[in-house]
C-alpha cells in the first residue's frame, strides 16, 4: 500500500492504483503562524481532536528538510499554541506541520526576515 498526501488529504492506494480510502482530517486545525513574515518570534495555533491521540509531533524544517524543531509533546482536545523564536536562524522559508502515527496531515510555510 502506498500513502500519498494530496492537498489536505491523505490518500491510501494499493499497488494497482485503486483508491482504498480518503481520510480528510478536516477537524484538525493548523493555523498560519502569526506574524508572518517575522524576525524574532511567531506563534502557531493548532487543534487536534482527542480521537487522534497517538504518536504525534509538531515539526519545523528549513527548505532543505533539516529539522529545526521536532516537538514530540503536543496537546489534544483543546486549542493549543506554540511560540517559536527565530533567534538562531537565518532569513528564509521554513515549513511546519503536524504528523500523527507517521502520517503527514497538515503543513504550512512561514518566512523569517532578518
């Protein structure tokens, strides 16, 4: 079975390319960081319903895919927020997202301008 990300959806296909199922994860919210672009700090708001409680992480990578933050402890069942400092980072575009049980569910881009 092959799992591919398509927009905000995770699509599972078998090797014959037949669609097996679509999980929209529409009830998971990952807001755009604010402010964006930013030079010092930004905040990321997110919401993950309790039913998705599992192996999860909120991560931030640079354009090359190198992990800047690999936050393993995230909250479920209530609106949550993480503050992120760009103190030791250079100007550029960074990707952040939510992964649950090994599936990349939501991603966004943010820009640091120094």
